[in-house]
């Protein structure tokens, strides 16, 4: 059995347990995130920006089906789910997929990750099945983290004053795509535009200061990191803001342990902002949370409480005025494991979170 097949077998067991607990006779997965999760990295999308794709996965009565229209079924069976044990179930492109799935499952009670017919929607339960990474997923995530870290650092090294935010986006996207990574999120803010929390790249040229925020995606998994560059000596006020940002981030990380309550971790972060003299800053931007098969599986402080699982990836992203910190770590019973990194030439500071010392990037002076 290959590593990919082992990964899928673990996930199928999780699905079966969840179905039993919810008294379901089957399940239907239409979202691209769940398709990638169950197939260990395959893709059901044609239009990349859509949450659902051209095919769905259905598990019922111990059998696995790929449900797709006639004009897509051959390609998907050969290129996306070959040797994964799925049977084809097809219909004409002008027919309704819901009706095709209904013909397949009959009157059985199945769960769906999107509103479909009268079947219960179980996306929240499915998300929690995605949180804890398998051994093979950790390997895939480490590869993605290395690519994102190295290519972002290389672009930061290449930037000179006069480059536009758009030029930076093009250069980084090109480097990532050559290694099979897509920029799910790519933010570039230069100088005055660093005050915006989500600066989409423009033709604005870099003069002194630029922040680049990246969420890279490969085979369904996502990796988040942010880096800052200053041409000249970093002004003291900016340095102090960044140090406050690191201090808030440290609070988030030292409370990020297996079985931690996401809301309690969030409240600790809010307290850190207040203790550092920035009591309102947390309201100006979300603080991050879990990352995996979505850029954020959940954002702490938003919606329901979540329990942090063993081998779950987190990406906190505190901000203080025009500064931001962001990296991705893996939560383990023995402490945090850094996924994203900086090269040896990048300035860093050592931060202790729990019993772990790890390096945090500073603003790169050029």
C-alpha cells in the first residue's frame, strides 16, 4: 500500500466513525477542500475560485463513487482518482447532479458538505476530521512550507526600490507556480499602503517599506507566512510596533497546545494586546487560527469554539498598526513545530513558547 493509499484509508475510517455517530448511511463530498482531503491531494475544480468542483465523491454501502458528467468522467477517473478504488457514476452535463446522486443513493440517509436535497449538511463535522494531519500529510505540508519559505525569501532578497507591488506579485507567483504551488492569498503593501490589513497588489512602487503576506496551496494543503522588508534603517516607532506584534504572537503560540479551547487562546491574545498598550488593535483584523485544507479552517474568536487537535496546523497573524507577524506551526503533544522558516541570513529573534524556543523573523533591513 502506498503512502497515499494509507493516508486515504485513515480518512475513510474517520468518515465511517463520523457517519455512525450521526446515523448516516452514506456521505457526499462536493467541496474542493473535502475532495482534496479524501483523495490525498486531488482536484475536482475547473474554475479555481469555486468552492465546489466538477465532481463529487459519494460513499454508500461500503462502495466509493466518483460522480461527474460524461464530459469530465474519463479525465477525472484517469488523472485524479486512479488506483484509489472509486467507481464512476455519470450523467449528461446538461442534467442535474443532485438527481444523479439521488439515483445512486436511493432513499438512504446521507450527509452532504453542501446544501443538497433534503440531506443533512455536515460540513462542520467534516472540517474537524481534517484538522489532525496524517504522517503523509505532514510530509506534504513540510514540502509546501519549504517552497513557500524559500521562494518568498528569494523574492524579498531580489526586491529593490521602484518595484511595484504588482511586480512583486508576478515574481513570487511565477516562482511558486514553477514548483506546483498556487498563491491562494497574496497581499503586497508598500509604504503608506502597509496601513491596510489586506493590501491587494497595485502599481504602487516600493520606496522604503513593504509587507508581503502569502498563503500558498499545493494538493489541497495551505501554508501561511508574512515577511517585511525595509530599505534603510528601521525607524524606532516601526520597530516597537513590530516587537509588540511579536509579543502578541508569542502569547497565541504559548497557549496553542493540544486540547486547548480556541476561544480561550483568543482571549489570551486580546489580553496581550491590552497589556502592551494596544487594547483596540485586535478589532481591526482577524487574528488567524487553524489552517489546512482551507486558508483558515477556523478563525479564532469567530463562530463556535474549537478544540485544538494533535498535529493540527495553526497560523496566527496579529497586527499592530502597520506591522504584521505570521507563520505556520504544527501543534504536537511535545510542543510546537515550525513549518515555515527563514534562511540563515534573515535577522531573527528567539522566542520561547511553552517549552519550545523558536526563531521569529524580524523586519529585513536592506
